[in-house]
C-alpha cells in the first residue's frame, strides 16, 4: 500500500469512527428530535434564506446588504451541490444504525447544510451589531452542522468541507455584499 493510500485509509477509518460515536448521540429522544428539526429546517438552505429575507425586511437601511448576503448563502448552497455531483461520495451506511432523517440526494460530500450554514454565519454575522454578530447565527449554524452528524447522513469530513466551502464563499463575496447597504459606503 502506498503512503497516500495508507493515509487515505486512516482518514476514512477516523471519519467512520467519529461518525459512529456522534450518531450514538442521536439515540436519545430529545437529541434525535433536535437533530431532525435542525436538519429539516436547513434543507435547501431554507432556514438561512428565510433569515436573510427577514433581515432585509426588518433592517430597511441595510436591505440591499441583507439581500446580497442572502445571495451568498444561496451561492454556497449551489456550489456545494456542484461539488457533490463531481465527487459523488455515497452517504454513510452504518451497521445497525438507520439515519434519523431522509435525504433528497444520494451523495454526501460536501454537506450542503454545512455550506449554507457557514455562509450564513459569516455573511449575516457581518450585518449584526456587537455581540449578536457572534452569538446570532453562529450557534444555530453549528447546530445545523452537528445535526447532520447526529442524524447519520454525513461523515465529519463532509461537514468540515461544506463549512469551509460556505465560509469561503461568504468571505469572498463579503465586500460586495456590504457595499451600498448602509455599510462601508
């Protein structure tokens, strides 16, 4: 076995072991209910698109910035779906454990829930004042990401890659999203 094959095998084994441990967290009814609710609300970035539109309607002076931030969330989601079609990693199949939620697709890398959640945390966090910038979307984004692991429908590397893609998308578009919306000009 080549060194890269060995490293890939170790990474896959670690991914599977972490997922197995995290999936066990969903065995309790309260955790399972929370994981289902967060997974459902994050489907197709619905939670985050609704939050962005709510921000645009409530914060009239920065409406344009909120709408642009919402576009970044949608762009992160679409980008993750494009990567998913190229990579085509199958969803996890853990022995003796059924997923807590259904999925709309067969492929898991990267997590689109994580991509849209991280994009929302970065893009919307930049629009919120003071402590809300950190404590507004970030805890909910972390919850949505964790729900995909507890539900057993993504490997940890799927969620990490999705979050990195979403955060990068939002950061790359942040100057554009903040322009002309009452911030920075």
